C-alpha cells in the first residue's frame, strides 16, 4: 500500500469571537479537505508528548512515527543535516533565528519581519566573517531560520531555552538561557553565548541592511541545541518501504535526510504564503511513482499563526485546500493510495504559540472504512471512528 500525508503545519486553532465562535479551519472554505473527511475515517492524533519541546521537529517526528521520546536530538542538529553540515562528536548545533528586539528589550518578532532570504544570508555571512572562529561558526538557512555551531568539549548541550516564536511580547531578561545541570561546560556555554549575543547585537545595530527597517534583524536567538542525530531509517521502521519528503524548511528536509528518505526540493518553495504550491503538488504526485510514502509539508499556515494574522491564516488554509489537497487528490484519483490529513500541532492565534492539544486527523483510501463525519474541523473529527492515535499508529494504518 502506498500512502501520502498532507501536513498543514500549525493549522489547528481555537474558536474566535471574530469568527462567531468558529475556528479558522471551521470558517474557511475547504471543500477538498471536507471531501477527504466524508470519504474517510476521522479522529485525533497526539503529536507533542509531555516532557518534550512543543516544537515542529518533535511534532513531525511523531507524525512519521520516529519516537521523539527516544530519538529527539534537538532542532539544531536536524537542520544541520539538512544544510549538509557535518557535525563532529564535540560539535553542538543550535537553531539561530534572526529576531527583532525593541529598544526597551521586548522580543517583538521571532522572524525579523520574515526577513528576505538574500538579506538574511548576507547578514549571516557577515556574522561569520566578524565573529566566526574555531569555537563558533554561523551558517545560512532560509529567511530567519539559520544555524550556529559551537565547537569543542568545553561546550555543553545541557542548556534550556525559550522558543522565540512562543515568546513574543516578553522581555528578553525573562527569556535567558539556563543550565540543565551544574556542569562547568553548561555554565561556560551560557556565558559564551550571552557575550556573543551582546557583541552581535552591537554589530547588527550598525549594519547597513538593518537601517530603516520596521522589523530589523537586531539580535540572534540560539535555541534547541544538540549533537549529531541518530534516528532510525524509514525503511528500517517500515519493512523496507521507501519514502520522500517535500518541504521548504530545513527541519523537515533534515528529518528526511536523517531517516534515509528522498528530500525533494521544489524551486520557489519559500515556507510562506508565496510558496510554489503547484510545484509542490506536482512533485508529490511524481514521487509516488517511485516511493511507497510521500510526506507533503506546507509551512505557510504556521507562519501566519505565529504572526497572529487571522486574514492571512484563513488565506493560507484555503490555499492549502485548493492548491495542494485538491489537485493532488484529483491527479491520484483511482490509484491504490491511502491519504492522511492533519496539522503537526495547533497554533492558536490568541497565543501565537504551539500547544499540546491533539490534532484533527482523517485517513481515507483503499481498505479504510468510513464514518459519519462529513467535514474536516477540530471538533467534527472527535465523533469519528478512528479515535485517539499516538506513536506510530498513524503510519501503521496508512502503510499496512
């Protein structure tokens, strides 16, 4: 059995007064997703187990059945794999956002205004030129999503952090790194990063590319550190089956590379509402000719949610339905393929942050008996016959 997952990052939400008590998903026009619900079996899925960060890497590992409670390495090293950065045993990779901090110390924007990729790349190159050494290197990613790597045994990854996209509107003094143990290495890591951060902020304040910007890249934000990943291969977990991932962002591409799946990079895929939807849909359809499983991930809804922008979130949901789900389902009609549809986690607009609430799930395709659910929403799926799933139960139902 072949399978495809439509992953709508951050789509689930909560009822909003502006929508007369509906969620954005309930209020949006989503005929293609509703058709999957009407044809399939619905339920919920736990993507963010207690004790782990409420982050997309954990959530997507859960969806793909890679047991984050056992194998989660941190976001930094997953994205390092995506960027082709070979981590030595003593290297610690950190996700390193470019962010906007107000003059009075409030974290205003986790993405520095969704900074243009060319601008962010130039800033990261300049940081490497100015501050790079045998102890620290800076690496460009996509837009605000960059990396910092610490080198040497004097550093530790036993450092707790605050996710920037969950911490907007808070003073940075309340968001400091803290040690998870009493080791000298953890203390040294925090001291090094705090001193580096202060120097980088002074440098960025004077940088020509930051002048006159509403949301300048005023600071770096290192978070989610870890060492070289060791996650089982997809084919090892799923009886020799092969898989592919399609995504604009390093964290999903990194998971694919870490687990031996093909990573399909689509030109024009941006991770935002201007992404190349048609290219991603076409890539997914073609990938099923040579793989047993395709993971089609769209980031835009998550970004709009973290921005707290209801209008953009509604647009992103409807674009996902009409430009991803509808054309893929139409092109694959009649083939022996099962489909899964779900977000990786909720991002309520009122919070602009991830929550651990189980997400709405629907599965349809050959051998899948339906239920009475006719529309796809956070609430409707709860009456479905699929019930509550977790761990690798979703993948097992899709592939076997």
